[in-house]
C-alpha cells in the first residue's frame, strides 16, 4: 500500500471536506495515485486562480475528469438514490 500526505499548499487549496475526500479515495477506495495527483495539481491551480479553496463538488469534478483521461471506461462506486452526488460514495 502506498502512503501519501497532502502538502501544506494542497491542504490550503482544499476545503476540509475536500481533504477528507482525497484521503478516502486514497486509503478506502484505493484510487490510483496518478489520478489523484492530476486532480490535486488542477485543484491547487484552480484554488490559486480563485484565491479560495476548492470545495468538495469542484474537486469531485476534477477527479472525474482525471479519472476519465487516465482510466477511460473505468467504473467508480456510486451513492444511493437519496444522496446528493450521483457519482461518489464518499
């Protein structure tokens, strides 16, 4: 199992719920690091451009896009019918 800690810049670029989401993807769902590295890079850039941390919804979109480009056609866990997001279980 690979271990990854977010840098201070990455943590400052994400809201607390987005940080939790990253760690869940890494350690619970074991999403490949290449996908998360790409999404984190984009999140840091987006956060710096907006001068505000990236929230969970925006991070989900960045991870979706990274997943689609790094692993096209792969499936991800889905939430139940009553949950807010249709794509993620975290």
